[in-house]
C-alpha cells in the first residue's frame, strides 16, 4: 500500500511540474502586436496587413474547409458582404497551409471577400480556440466583439454599427 501512495505521489508531482513548466512557457511566449498584425498573402497573391485597414470597421472570420459550422455560416457572411461592401471582410483559413484546398473551398462556398491562410501564430494571437470564430474590429483596429461559433447576418450588422 505504501508503494501505491509513493507511485501516485510521484505521478502527481510530475504532472504538477509539467503544468507549471507549460504555464511559464505560455506566458513567456505571449503574442505580440506583430503576431496579431502580420503580413498576409491572400489567395490572389496580394500581400496585405490587417493594420492597413485601420480607419475602417473590419470583420475577421477564422474558418476551415473541413469545418461544417464554418461552411454553414458562409451564406450569412456572403449576405453581409453583399449588403455592406464598405466593411472589409477577411476570411482567415486555418487549413494547415493547404492553399489548394482553401482555394477550392472558397470557390465552392462563393466567397467573394478576401481570403488568406492563417497560421498557428495568428490563431494564437487572436485567441482562436474554436471554429468558426469571428472578430469585429472597430475603426481604431481594436477588438470590439469576438463571436465563437456560428455568426448570423443580424449579429454582423448589429456589431458593425
């Protein structure tokens, strides 16, 4: 019995040490402003930064070609993009760098807005933990709203007013 408790104590201490090490590492690797606003390249090959859009409200939509809810919300985003063309919408695909797959999905989903690939650094910087995630930026480039899960046309309209 004594051996049982010794083994469990060692396992718990090892788990606590691992948790502490990961916590310290996560804090030391906190995203910077440069991580939030890197240079991106859209599917047409045009390089841009989100920071270039300062002075405008912006909709950032993190999605993936394999994500069912992401695909389901695309008609809502398309309607918003059609009705409010003055508000930039940027689709940020988290498809592990598979540009061909993203391009095919964007065409199949009739995405008429700018689409770029989002790497792990970008999704971490914007605290994307679930897909889809939509971030609304105000005219100063500050985060106004974060919607985790499906976004509707009405929410997009309300949050960009």
